[in-house]
């Protein structure tokens, strides 16, 4: 099961504020993929769309998250529940006989071979449940064509589940039988094998908001209806109507298989359409030209008092945007401003606002602005802007591309020049805050949703640039996470993660983290981190990291070595007996189309050795959707159910949802199972995540907001 | 899954992990934690003002001139949102959500002389990716009473009709101009002092 410590948010309301623009948008089937009612269709969602669907008919409930990874490829993660599983059929030989409700996780992939055009239908090939236990397994090819403005016809051929009713033969040979074993295997030998059966249906857009659907289903529900009689499949015909509300959610009502009524809720999130259209609120400071520049006397430009006054003026301006000045240096006609951006969710916007502040404050003799974003006390890149360009391009059409062509992104030293003036009151400094938190425990078959709600105290003491103490503690107020229902049955050498529920249960109050950290930059492209203390709720120790990242390259290389000891379940100061050395070599690559790949190779917490590959689709607005998988030398028997560690992660920034500047984000990591293989240390502030958004590749993608 | 968990899981899957920045030394309940920003600068007292109406949202508010440079006037509202006018033509906005980031617009003289021309608009979609939209425009006298010129502009995605209401001596009294798909039209008229 997955345990997440989270914060309640108005995400759902904000998402539903996205208004549909009145197109006939492809809708989702009960299986959560683009389709009719229970059958898939040849359509796909628009690129980047994230959709969530919850459906229920008879004893079968499905919750599905689907992401349109590229315009042609979509992936889904589904959690389904079949009730009354063992009411009628529960022989001793059946490993699932003890379940009243059978819960299943499945992953799908769909690829659109052809897009719809005047004469050609949209054709999609899909793999359903391709690495799960196999209960939902099926493959299909579906074609959909629109006729006129309101009518869509779908016809397809299915295998596996989709070939179980009305079969027309087995064109590619017999299908190996499904054994509901450990799951988590790619059963390549099964795909498109066995009986194939046709399916099809029609969708009619009666109004802008109301759609009527009818279909012929080729899914016989052999297991659920045939063997176990959880419901009666009287007919292959399904009917439904779906209503898309103004707020963007779609509700569906269906008649299924001649015997059941079904419901569904679908919510779609399109990263290309933010709820507010973009950032609202105050615009930037207008550019002040050299001709109107402040008249600082030559003496005050070169002496400390003048520089302090300039810094204070600039800080008064930038403070309104949550930008803190780390240092300000003057050298000839160049001003170097090192900034800590605490609020804006877009780095080029922070740089643009800083350039405007410099134009406001600096005398006419300063014509070159260098702005250095600082992370954890260390300068990470240097953006050089000519004052002339700032003045000339303020109202130019296509100003973002023009400024990017003229601005330079250069490597920079970790520390400012000796004679630069530091920001005031930055070190030493204590900051702290209290906020509510919500921890959830998902996918426990006995209680799929449990939650704890409480308060979290976070504090940070900055000693010097790059050196700080920090900690966080939580106190549960109310909740029902109780893992004693399902103790870990892991056979791994050490239960390094599978007893997470015990930490959540017994950690009250809990000292989540208490660390001292030191960040440094030995050279222009080399970053280092050392973190020591209680690194995360389950482990304490020392974590060291080295990252090589050149400012203008889309790739980076890092190495991390940690020595850790497993903490007591009460998340206070004590330890268990287990300690280990873990570490990885990591390669990172940020592709131009927004895909971020990461490969980590090394030794995990249980002493297993292997690799993790993760691939994320990232948008310049901060929305990230990705998947990861880990394979190690821990055997499937030792690992247990699921065979290897895998999961998906979704991040949606608050700023995108609300249109207001903030760096907080909603993030979700969904692991179908939390086992002990492929477990990495969760240490905060890893180097790549810290510096990446100030490097050229990501700044280029986000540059549109420079002038905002 | 029991029906009682339907809504719970709905909310559950949308629940958030919070990565917050440190509060500035103040004890504060931080539910969403969005700090409101203050405007960077305020217009001078007595600066010329305009009324800006957003017919799509049904709001009308005053904006005062913050700066005038290079032929462009920046008008700012009390909340700091801004609109840029070159010769009475909207060439940019800030703080309206989907802002018009920059534009190539005709001069008012070109419109008054009813000459065909091109427009280019730059705005960002929800992923902060800049999109360029090119329009071909022509100007005609609008049907109906009064001196109203209609600028009909076509792009591959849309057709828009900007309108300019003139007084007896041919000066623009009021204009209705397209901003972006997210905001729609804005109506601009001078705010008479006193």
C-alpha cells in the first residue's frame, strides 16, 4: 500500500473550474480509457490530457487514471474491485477464495495508428492490463469515424477479455491460460492470441453537453459472471447517457448487460488550459530607461553606502514578488544581482522582474545586468541581459524570443565576488511555520482508503550560505490509518519499506526529519551536498552527493552515497538494528519536447543491486506526469506480489491551479504496492531537482514568462 | 470498493503533497499558503485614466496611466493589472490570466483611413508556451447608427470584429478590442476627470 503525507487542497474545485469550450470531446469508457461504455474506441484525448474516472456497475468498481503521453500514446493505471467474489465459487484450490472483494491493479497502453481524416477512421491498438495479474487482460484494435457533426461509429476486434463473447476464431493461435500468480510480468506470449471477437457501438452528441451511447460488448465476463455469478450477463448490449457539466466533470448513467445500472464520473485536466488562463495579479514594474535612470553620484557608486542604498531599493521592489537579494555587486558597467526566488513558480519571470528592478535602481553607467539565481546558498547559473535590450524590447512583438536570442546563459561560481554586498539579515536566520497535513493510505485491500489528518511544524535555521539546520515534526489529530489489518508479508532480507504502515501508525507525534545540510559548488559545473541527521521518517544517517551539470547542457551525471540506520517505528530518536550503505550513479537527460529521463544504478536499502528508470512528461508550467520502474537482483519470490517496483507520479503546481504565484505544488506518487525491493532513501533536497530549473534547457522552455 | 468510498477516493487521488518554502519567521496557518502580491508601482496622482470593461466577465474598472514611453502608455488598475496602449490600440496586458503578451497592431491612423493591414498577437497557452496568431484585417463602417468603424480580422482559428466609436471630429471615443481567447474583448474609453 501507498502512504502519502499530503496537504488538503482545493485541487478538485479548481480543476472543475475548467470550462469546456464546446467541442465534441472524446469521452471515457467505464474502464477509464477513451471509449464507448465498456468497450474502447479508436479515439485518443488531446496531447497531455490527464483524466480520472470512477465507475461502478453491479459489483464492479473501477478507478482509472489515464495520461495522454504523446498525441498518439496513452497510458492508464486502474484499480478495480469486484465484490461478492467468493459468494458462489470458492474452492480450496483457488488462491483468491478468501477474498470477499477482489482488488486488482492494471496498467494499459494504447497507441493510435491513424488519426481521423475525411476518409480514414481513427484506429487505435490497445493493451489492457499488460503487466498485472491478468484478470483484466485484453488486447484490441478499434476504429472510430465521425459522421456529420454529431455521430460517431466505432468497430473493433478484441482478444483476451475482449474476445470472450461472440468469438469469430483465433487468428493468431491459442492463448496461454491466465494464472493469477504473483502478477507483474509482461506476458508477451499472450498478446493478440486466443479467441478474437468483434465489438462496436455508436455515440450521438444530442446537445453540446449530452451524449447518448449504445454498444455491443464482446466481453463475456467469464470470471465475474460466468464462474462466480457476481452479476448476471443477460445481454451483450449496453446503453448510456453522459452529461458534461459546465464545470468540466462528466457524469454518466448506463444500462449494462441487460441486468445492471452503472454510473461514472469523469474529470479531465488539460495542461494547455489552466483554470484561470494564466497568472492573474499585479503586472511587473515598467522598464526605466537609462535616460531616466537614478542619478547616483560617482562617489556613491563606488562606496559601500551607495551600494547598500541600491540594494535596499532593489529589495523593496523585489520583496513584493517574494524575491530575496542574496548579494549585489558592481564592477565597472556591470551589476551582478544574486537572487533567491521564494514565490514565483517560473525562473525566467523572476529574472525578468529582477532585471526591471535593476533598471529602476542602477545609474546610467551600468549597462550590463547579470542575474544569478541562487539555490541553497549556491549560485546556479548566470543570465546576462543588456540594459539596451531590456529598454528596446519592452513592447516589441515576439519580445520573448527576441530577448532570449540576446540574453546569455553562462556558468557561474557558487559564491559572489568578495566585494559584493550581501543581502541584509539573511544569515543567521530562523524561519518556521505550522500547516495542516493529510496522510493517506491507499490500496490496502481491507480498507483501500485510510487517512490521517494533523499538524506539521517545519523549521529552518540558515547558518551561512549553503549551511543550514532543518526539521519537521507532525502530530496526528484524527485519522484511521491502521496497518495492523495487513502486516507485511514480505520475504525480503529486511523489511526496509513494507512496514511503512507501522511508522504511520506509531509515529504520533513524529519527528519526520532533523538534519544539518551543506551545499557547495567546487567548480562552475560541479555541485556537492552533504546531509546528516534524521533524513526521513524511516532512516537516519549521512547522505552525500555529487552532481556534474553544465549550465548549457540537457544532461547531467550524479553520484550519491549514503550510510543509514533504520529508525524505530515511533519516529522519535531511537533506531532498529538494521544499517546499510546505499548509493547510486544517476544519469539525467531533459529532451527538448519536454520528456525527462533518469536512470539510477546502484544499491538499494535492502542491499539489492539494480537500476531504476523513470520517464516524465513535463510541461513548462510545472505539471509533470511520469512513470518509473525498478529492477533489482531481489528475486520475485523475495520481492513478493508485483515482482518489481513500479509506480506513477503526478505533480500539479498550485500556481497553475490558482493563477497566483506560489512554489507549492500538489504531488502524488502512486505505487500499486510498497515492497522492499528497489527502495531508495527519500532524502530531501537532492541536487538535480534543486538546480535543474535554473539551467538553460528548462529556462528555455519556460522563457515565455520573462516579460510577465 | 464500497460506494461510500467513491467520493473519498475521488478526493484521495487528487490529494496533494506539499513542498512549501519557509514562512518568514511568523507562526501562521498555511492551508493553501498563497501570499497575495502587492502592485510594484502606483500611478501618480492626477494621471490620465481610462475605463476598462471586460464584457465577458461583466466587470468595469478604472485604470490610471503608470508610464508613457516609446509611444506606449501603460495603464494600471488598483490591483496592479496592466494594459498597454499604443495610439489607443491594445498591444499588451498583464495580470488578466491569459494575457496578450505582445502584439503588432496597426496605428490608429491606419484604421481611421480604413486601410487593410496585418496583426500579430502573442499569448501563452496553459503550458506557458508562447503561441503566435496572425490576422488579416480590413476596416469597414459598421452597420447601424453612429460613427463606428469595424475592423474585421481573420486568423486560421477565429474571426474577430474590433469596433471603434468616433466622435464628430473623427477622434476615437471608445473601442472594443480583442485581447485573447481566455479573456475575450476589452472595452476602453477615456475616464473624464471631474
